[in-house]
């Protein structure tokens, strides 16, 4: 994910906030790759990603995770309006969104392409990605309520939908989830295939194991 070095005057995050970063240590390189992830729901997605990025303390990558609960188009609009897509403060901007019962995914995809924003779409919902850490699930899912009892066989799901990940990003469990997710659907067709998720591409990007530069879709 090579980038042209940013000028020294680039805008920097100010002060502590709920939005957190990885690898703030001083690096001897001319530039530090910066990645923003906007989650379309509270708690679960950001909890997972904050734990995952902490497991991969890369000196060449800073990751900020923030929440903007809403429909896919609302999440992408927030990322575009506040952060301006990639090429500004961040080298890549990602939005983590679900298909669920939302009807605006097409609008979200169109805006994401225009603003060079990457989408990590999960169909029907993000919890599928968690389930894939534990089992190779390939059957159609009606939604979160159908998926929850399957996930509860492997992890505690709390009333607020937060999940005890039980070190899901430790060992090779997350890598098995990547392999399983990649077999569910061709990349960028996740919205058309249930079950499927593009979370595999995002975690490979964070871990530094991504093959080539992802293309918005």
C-alpha cells in the first residue's frame, strides 16, 4: 500500500476521543500510512477492530476506528462529508456496513466509488464475520436473529449485541475466517450473496497481508 509521502503540514488528530489509533510511535520513514474505518453500528464492529489492530502493532500504519450508526448510505455520506474520502488526512477510508433490511446499499456503493471509499459489506450482518472465525457456515441466513444462536455456540453474545470475542484475532482463527469468507462470494458481490462478507479484505489490510491495493466497488 505504497503512498507518496505526505507534506509535513498535514492535519493531525487533536486530543483524545472515542476514536482510537494504532501505532502512534515515531517512525523513521518519511510517511505513515493512515487508515480510517467508519462502523455503521455501535459496539460490536468497533470492539472487534480495535482489538484486531492492537494485535498487529505495525509501525507503518495508523488506524482510526469510529462509529456512525445508520444505514449504509448514511455511513458513507458521513465518511465522505467529514473526511473527504481517501487522499486527504487518510490514505484509505473504509466503511463497515450490513445489508440487513436496508434499501439504500446501491446509493452507498455509488457514493463510495465516487469518493474512493472502500466498503466492507456483510450480508446479512457483521456477525457473520465473527461466526466464520469458528465454523465454515455457507447456508442462507434470514438476518441477525437467525445468526445469533449459531454464534452463541462459540461466544457470549450480550444483550447490547456486543460479543466476547475469546481472542478471535489470536492464533490462526482470523486467518481461517479470511479463507472461509473469500470462498463465499466473489469480491464486491457481497450485497448479492447471502451469506458473504468483505471483512476479510479489511483485516488483511490492517494486518499488512493484503495482496495489492483494493479497488472500490
